[in-house]
C-alpha cells in the first residue's frame, strides 16, 4: 500500500513554455500533499503544501504565480511550472500524507529540463 | 530557524558490518521522526518512523530516539552493498505536517 505516482517522469521543454506535473495517491486518500524540488547533490527543498479544496501554502521565496498548484481531489495534486526558464531545471518530487498518521510517501519524481 | 543536522559523509563500512547514522534536530516540540533512503537519481523511500523515546526495530534496521538530547539515529545491521545510498533524516516540525530534512548522509558499503 501507500503508493504515490507522478507523471511525467521526465520532461524536456523550451524556455517560456509551461509544464504540468501530476501527483496521485493510488491507494489512499491524501488531504495534504507536498511539492519539493531537489538540485544535484542537495537535499529536498519544500516548495509548497497542497491542501485539497483550498489554496496551497507556499514556502518563503517560492513564487506562487510561477508554480501553480491545484489539489482538486483527495488523490490528485498538480504542479504547473509557468513560463519555465533554464534555472527551473530540477528534480521535482511530490509526497502525499495519509489522512491518518504523519508519514509522507513520495512519488518517483519528475526530472524537468528547460532548454 | 528549525534545523536538522546530519554528517554528509561518505560513511564507508565493510559488507556485513553495522552502519550507524546520526541526526540531531533543533525543534524541541517535534514528535515525529523519519528515516528515508534515497538512491542516486531516485526519490526518497521510507525506511521507518519513530515517535517514542527508545529503540524501534524493523528487520535489519533499528531507529533510536532520544528527545531529551534531540537526537535520532539509524542502525543498519549486516550492511549490504545494496544499502549504499543517501539516508535522509526528516523531522516533522511542531504544529505542522511539514518535514524538515537533513542534508543526508551518504553511505557506502564496501563488498
């Protein structure tokens, strides 16, 4: 149990385009999901907390107009990187928290490359 | 600023030995602690969680928690080359569901 999927696993896009990443909890409901970014040889950096049915909460320094988060159901959250630039290239990882308990289960990640 | 500290390593141990990974945290109100393993290029996978002081064992893994000393550790018995990875300590910040991650300890198990 506790499986989280993420799609796509890898995306290459041109500068200025928008990219949508989906995160799904497959076998449990997740009122709360999280979006992280990880640069090479660094730890995970929390970008935002996604709450079903309400607005996401962004960490300091993360532009909410650039990283749009929608959590429309108890099993799906999406992150849209708008007007992507090369500096947005990174490994984006989502996690889902089971509604009972504190454990976060991570998706497999999306590697974004902006040319 | 709430922080989680880990030695970045690499920690090298011979196959079959015990690997000991340590983590300290600054948030005295934290109640939930997690260890994740992350292979290069992959996302973190949960090894175990611990909420209470003392030891918690799961197979070859033992987590140890000492809230008074603000210290959590992970022991890996009978280390295997496949255990070579980065181990991330995560502490749930008090009053939230957010995790604070350490920078990770890179473990190398030598065959």
